[in-house]
């Protein structure tokens, strides 16, 4: 075999990146470049419920509250910092906020509707803020002074203030990818991340999220997330929300925490990502029966979902 042919053969072999029987591997990392402009829709929804199942019917037998927030925005990469983080300018295109108390709407705003076009919150459309995004998905707010300075009057002022707080900005943009230096992952392999439970979960705890690459099809890596309670310590401070405290031992807990992600391994952009945590805490009273003759029970639940979707 000639020298040139041997070199070409080696080049082709290496370009495949994986050996027979080992499965494909991919670099799971944000590869954001200066000038990139992408449109995303980010959202989350939280529902809390209380179900009292007893023999005597009461007006508060089944009570639940919910909050849904969706923000559509353009993300323009203005530059790459020395630490490899990308400086991104986020411009708001649409906002949807819906809160309910059982079946009664307590607050509703949708900037895409003509009826809400003159609402104070509509002043936020077209305004911007900047964030730093690391290759492994971590986000830190850079400059949100301009959008926080937008004059939003009346009762909607606090809604706007919360929407662009540091914590909400991070929640809207941050995802969990492999740490830098460990981003090459094969099919069937993955990475993990320890996080604190949602601030409104009834029992404060940490979860270890396990992300596994199920398949790599073309330029798209398909990832599944599962999470379990752990004794490991998560980054940052534990949630400040109210838990059950010493009463926690009275309740049986049922928790399910799952997620899916599609990421373009060529452009390093997330195509679609969602995670959902469903937690129920149940206590029964064997001395009392419900209408079916079963022990009376009290169930307190929390469902929290979060998502990010590339629109263009």
C-alpha cells in the first residue's frame, strides 16, 4: 500500500470516531459562536394540590394552584469570553403567564393576543438583557439593568420584577450538560448532576440526575434523564421553601423525576429539552373511612415541569 493511500485510509478510519462494537460517541457541549442567532421558547409550569379523601364532603376536598410561564426570545451570541463562556444578548419576543387557584384564573397575560397589547407588561416586548453561558450549560446573568428599568405600572410591576430576577433568568436558560473536559460521551453512557429539590417540594432533599445518551442519529444526540434522591450535597444553598419539618416522617412519599433532551452535536445547540418532577406525599387515617370504605387520606402533591425548544 502506498504512503498516500495509507494516510488516506487512516484519515477515513479516524473520522468515524468510534471502533466497531463500541457504539457512536459525541461531544455533548454548547459550541456557541459569535454571531449565532437562535429563537427559543422556554417555559415552566408548577402545580400544587391538596386532596382530602374522607367520608364527609367538604368544599376544600380537592384544591390545587398552578402557575405557567412561557417566554419566547432570540439569543444572539455577541462574543466568546476568555473563560470560554459565551456572552448572549436575549431579546424578548413573547410572554405568557397564567396562574390559577383551583379552576379560577387569578392572573393571565399573553402578549401574542390583541386583547393584551395595551397591558403594562407588554412594554417588555422587544427589550433585552445579557447572560454568560458556559459550554456545559451554566448561566450567570451579565446585565439586566435595562429590562429591569422598563416602566411597568400597577399590579403587574411585581410580575415583571420577578420575571427578570437572577433566579428566573437562570431557570429560563440553564441546562445540565457534561463538565468541560468530559463532554465526549458514547451511546449508553452519560453524566450526572446533583441538584436541590424544587423550592416548593414538601420535603427538602437533593436529587442526582443521571443523563444517558440513548442514540445518536446523524447530528442529533437523544438523551434521557432519570433522577433519584441522594445523600450527596448539591451546589448552592438548599431551597428556602417550607417543608414538613418534623412531620415529614408521617407521610409516604412517591416521586418520579424524568426528562428528555435532543441536542445538535454539530452546532452545539439544544433542539428540545424538558424535565418533569411529580411528587406526592400521602398520610392515611385507619380509624376513619372514606365513601368507599377505605382509610381516609390526605395527599399533598407537586408537579413541576421545565422546557426549552428551538423554534428556528
